[in-house]
C-alpha cells in the first residue's frame, strides 16, 4: 500500500495545499491510504514503516508560487527537532524504530502566502491538478519506474 | 547555538522542547554571583479579548484552539463554565465521558512530555550534543523505549478521537453535557488497547525509579524549594482530574483550603503582572506573591492527594510519597509524578468504561442561560485550568479570564531557574552544561506557552546573563 502523507494547516493560506491535494487524490479512487495531519509527528513513523512506499505532500517556499516539484527522500542522519518533524525525520524514525526503509518522495507545491484564515492563493489553487498528477505518477504502474 | 561572553548579562533563548517561545535572563549581583533569574514569555495572542462578544455556547470550540497540545483541557473547562451559566447538573454519563477524555488527554500529553521532550535528557545525559538529545537520538539509542512512548501517546490520542470525534480541536463537550454518546465498538477498542498501555507505564516507572539515584543532583537543584501546592481531589481526598474540588496545602502538608469549587478558589487567587513577560504570576492573595507562590500540575496533584484511588497507581504513589516526610518539594519529580498519573489515568479509564452506563445516550441537559457568571475548571496535564466567563442577558460574553496552569507555575519556574543558575553558572563562561540544565529545569514543569499567553507557535530558548548594571555579559541562542 502507498501512504500519502499530505500535511499542512488549512487555516494558514497556502499551507493547506497538502491536505487539499491529499483529499483530491483519495477522490480519484487511486489505491492509496491518505492521511492529512496538520503537522508530522513521531506517531506517523509507524504508518510510514507499514507502507510499501510513501509520498509526502507539502507547501514549500523558495520558488515561484504554484511551481510543483517532486524530490526523492531518504532518512537524514541529523535533523533538528522541535515539535513538528520533517519528512526526513519521520523516515529516520521509521528506520531506527521499525527497521523500515520504504521508498519515499515529497511533492512540494510552492506557496505565495501563509496568511492566517486566508484561502489558497490563485497560483497554488491552479497548481493542484498538477500536484495530483505528480502524486499519481509516483504510484506503482505496469512498466513504469517512478523518478528517483 | 552561539555563546557570547563579551561584556555583562546571561540569556537562554529560545528554550527548546517546551510548548511556545521563551527567553531566560540571569542577573548577577555586585559580587558577580547569581542574584535572580527570570523566565520571560514573549508571545501574545489575546484570546481573552477577542472572545468578548461571542456567545458562551461557542466557547468550548473556540478555546480548544488556544493550544494544539491540550485542546481537550480548554474544551472541558469551558464546557464546565457553560454548565454553570446554564445552572444545570449534567447527566452522569456526560460527566463520566468528560472524565475519560480528560484522562486520555493527560495520558497523551504526559507521554509527549516524558518520552519526546524529557527522556532524551534523562537517557542521553545533559551533556549530550543537542543534535542528538531529542526524540531521534532517543530512537537511535533506546528504540524500545521510543517505540513504547509513541504507542502510549497514540493510545491517548486515539481514545480522544474515538470519544470526541477529533484528536485536536474537537467540539464535543458543550454547555450541558456532550453532543455525542459513546458507541460500544469505540469503548471496546479503547479497552482492548489498555493492557499494552498499562504495561508500558509500569515498565517505564520501573526504569525511572531505578534511575532515580543517578538524578540525585538534579532532584536537589532543579527547583527544590518550599511552596504551596494546589490540585483537584475527590470528596475523600483521592486524585481527581475533572468534576472534583480543589485542595491547597503548604510545604509541610498542612491544609490551607479544601473542597473549593472553581469560584471559591478563584476568589483566593491574585495575579501579578511583570513588565518583562506576558505570563502573569498568580499567587494566594492572603499570603502575597512570595509566601503565596504555589505549584500546580502532576507534582502538586500527587502532593495534595491522599491516594490515587486505583490499585497499581497507589502502589507507586506510596513509593513516591516516601521520597519525603512531607510533600515532595523537588520540581525534578514532576517527571515521576507524570508517570504515576499516566498509570492512574489508564487504570481509571478502564474503571470508567467498564461501567455499562458509559454507553447511555442521555448525555445532554438542556437549558437556557440562567446565570450571568460561570467559572469552570479542569485539571489540565500541566495543572489547574480556570475559565471565568461573564455574559449579558443574551449570553454574549462581556469578559473572559483564562487562568492557565503554566502561569500558576510561573513564580516557581523563576525560582527554579534562579536555583539552577546558582548551582551551575560560572560567571566567566557560559557553557552547554548550564544551558542544558536550565532548559531541563524549565522542562520539568512542562510549560505550555501557547496556553499561558494564548500565543501561537512553537518554543525554542535564549539565555542572557546580565551584570549588576543590566549590561549583557553573555548570551546563548538555541535558535542559531
């Protein structure tokens, strides 16, 4: 089973794009388990460990708003830890606690703003279909190897 | 992290692995020795003000947004205040289920505090590199403890979700009761998970108790001083977390006040505001801010109670109380008390759900507003939480006062930081050892600054040392 961990806070503008993409991926009927938490927590490591592959979906900054980027992920040896963990930290916990190393990617949707109470920006809303396609492209398909 | 020791103050900022954002300043006297230390809370959100004008029935859902760690505590204190505005007694099943949810909240929050935030200090040592002294370092060095801690927290969160509908920000408890009864399937799922959770709590207690001699120094220096203690008890003096009455004792264990309802307790408490922090400093008015300083939370609750009231927790309670002839004064033992409360919470959840009445659908008393003021309370993981509402005849709030557990520990936290700084600060150098111990001392209280200032965000720490003239002579910044 593929786990889609689509996280973010829908009350903080474009930070809500992860859960929105997650819900719409589930609605496609794709054979995936979709989880849409506000943030990543150590508890998610157990779900990651039980998955055949993991696709994180999150908002990002640093590129033009609406740009969709897919990056392959690995467990990171040293990760700064506060309350919310990074995808790499979750993979590290899955490795150290459950000896699990599922292949993992993150689909990033670059954001315009994180304004409290604001809806998704027009650029990010328009990017959602591309983000969904990016997730679906990572699912197991006959004669297809997801990008690493 | 960076340390500067150019001229004259000590600041720890941000304090990491606590909930919110804070700074600590350490003030030296003319002799260069530590004279005072202050725990500053720098965030402010103003929940009390922007709730004015809202209807009191909305408040459980609104105030659960104060915090992502203890939303249940706010929801339940708010619903209790609402019950009092309605002037109703809620159905027995509603009270039973509110108690279960509050205990599940205590279990999950204590598990987070102990396993995710504090056990890296205890297991990896205060001098371990900060990059390793966290839950990832714990997972690498002690995977079985980390696995069990994660499962224990999951138990509490799952129980909350099964009963209240959501893990965080549920809108389940309302004035008059709760808006959904419990299904048999949900009850059975919770009960089935209890044995593993209890086993984890017992194993962790066995390990922690065995490790206590190695923490003797911390037990003596991490906030070991006399204060008052306040916590909720049952009518017979057993530990309670919701729907009980408050007891206050002094540092010798003598009763100061007993069986107070929220309104009676609130009258006894004053609040001091300091210009250097958004965190108010409550105290017992009759004794003033110095003698009237009190502690709340797990340590206080186990000090005021005569017993837990469940078999396994009572065995451990007896060992805990044997640490001291009177109340246990060392704030380091908040950790020990937290673990005992986890065990108690799990046992009590089992008792409450074993009774068939927990499945009754009679869970809501219906009434209109009958009073203009209602003060509710719950024992949040970090201590007693008060919600004090005044409304107009239409039920619209004209004033809101949230008295938060972390705030009630503010005076004690400042004393603890001062004590730690006196024990570990060498004025000529600011080192990791000092920073780590100051942080760990604060962390023993498990402060939640999101709640206590009603602020958003997470909390990293800065420590500054100031000389007698107020000049900064050293600074460590955990954010850098």
